[in-house]
């Protein structure tokens, strides 16, 4: 069956490169993937694959092989784009002003559609059921994965495990990478308003200076990481925005801060939230100010199930050769795939899309991101191979 999947992936690759071009040219922001969802539905109908709609723009397909109750595997692709103005000079450049598939979700959707076509064509040759999850809203809280889970995407039938693929612009085309255990961080947003008492800058004794308080707080928050966290436990706290004051001779009434907190250990994550609240409140009050603090709890960390990881490594080696299988580096970036991996065993892996000889090296979330499209054949085939053969 492996050779049949490889052959079909090669045969269908040009068709799905065209599909990727269409998706790339028509990007849609998180939770607004209406045209993308309709396009996916159209393709599934053409392939003869039944589907249902969840979370407004999520499309959930179901392919039944022989003995469909024997096992269920889920394959997931995200569909949303980013608010970035594309700078690539390509025929399939984004037609939407200020919106671009700069994180490769057009590629992910394309690969899952290709895998769906192959799996459906070969459904008399593999056992079980494959659930196709075309997911909205990965790029924006609360995360499309959380919405789909609330609407029962992991039930009826319940998958024994789930796979997700993501482009890797730092990995050469023709390669894939995997990592067991902790692979990506949780992501929480910090919103802080420090309230003081404004006045003339020449009379600071008559004011409560929120800029001075904010300065102390920004520095002090770093001790939460440096003096409370185990140094072997990856974590990041960054204040990324300061808004306060508008001229040289006026102390403002308030200052607003924004930031992010990232962690790979869920226990430490929520302990750190308490420390952030405690330190911030006590410091601001000690300097005479008042504080409003919101920690917007975002995506959990991504944890790759160890047993599933070992199975995926073998499958990848079978598909592209062990020499082309590498280890994914730990990343402090976040992915709402973590919601799935909290519920069932998950494996989130990377597809190499870089080609230095062709100048295809731009990172994701940049206006010049692109891929070597020969990666699509690999992505289609690998997702189909996992869906058809993994037993957990």
C-alpha cells in the first residue's frame, strides 16, 4: 500500500499545487474562512467524502475503510491566514489587501485534501476510519481547536490519536522532523493598566507617576522567570508594548502594558500566573498606584505522545528514508493543536519547505514567506500513509 500511496501522491501533486495556488490567492482571517470552507466542502463532494460543519467554518470529513469500527485516526489541518501584506511577486499572490497565508495554512489544507483523495481512493485496502479535521482560527484566541472540541469533534467516532502537519521554513524540502514530549509552548496574553495621578512634570511630588511605576514593574517581572522557575524548564515573559503619556511636560494618569507569557509545563504556567498577579499588585500599590491586570489564558503547550511519536518516526522513515527524518527543535511559539493533545494522543510534526538554491528561505509570519512546492507531494503522501497505516 505504501508504494500505491507514493504513486498517487506523485500523480496528483500537480493538481494539488494548483489547489494550493487558489488557497494562497484567496486567504481569509481567523473565523472568517467562509470561502475556504466552501472550497473544502466542494472538493470533498467531488471526492465522494461525507462531511459536516462545526464551529461555523470548520469542515469535518469522514472516510470509512474496511472494518470501520476497528480504529479511528484523526488528521488535522488549519485554514486561516494572517493580517500581513504579501510582498512576493508570484502569479498566485494574495488577492486580499493586507491578508496573506504567511504561516503555510494553505499548504496544510492542501496536503489534507490530497491525503483525503488518496485515502478515499484506497479505502478498500486499509482498515478503520479516518476523520479529517479542517480547522478554523488557529492564529487567534480562543483557537479553533477549542471550539471544535466543545462541539464534539473528538467524538462519534472518537479517534485513538491525531496527527497535525506544519511547514518548516528552516528545514530542507524532502525532509520531515519530529519530537517526542514537549514540543511547543503555551501562550498567555498580559494586559496591565497602571493608574496613578497625573500632573505637571515639574511637580512630580504632587503626582503618582505611572511611568515610573511601570518601569519598576517591567524590570521586576523578569525575576518571576529568573528566580522562581527551574532554569531547565523553558519559559519566557516579555513585555511588548508600553502606552502612556503624549508630551514632555505632563505626567499621565495611566500607563498600559501588554505582554506574553510562554511555558512548556502546565503546572508552572498557572503558578506563574499567580506570581505575576501577586508581584504586580503589591509593587504597584507600594508605589501609590492602582492596577488592572488581565491574564488572557491562551493555548496550552503541545505535547507529543511518546508512543505515537515512535510509530510516526517509523512511518516517516518508511516514506522518505531515515536519513531525511530529523528532530524538531523545541519552540516557544504556540499552536492550538495543544488542545487536541490534551484530550487524545497527538503527534505534531514538521514538513520541510526550504530550498536555499531557489532562494526560498523566508520565515513564517513574514511578507515574503513561500515554499518549495515539491513539498506538497511529500505532505500529501505522508498524511495519507499515517491515516491508512497507524494503529494505536
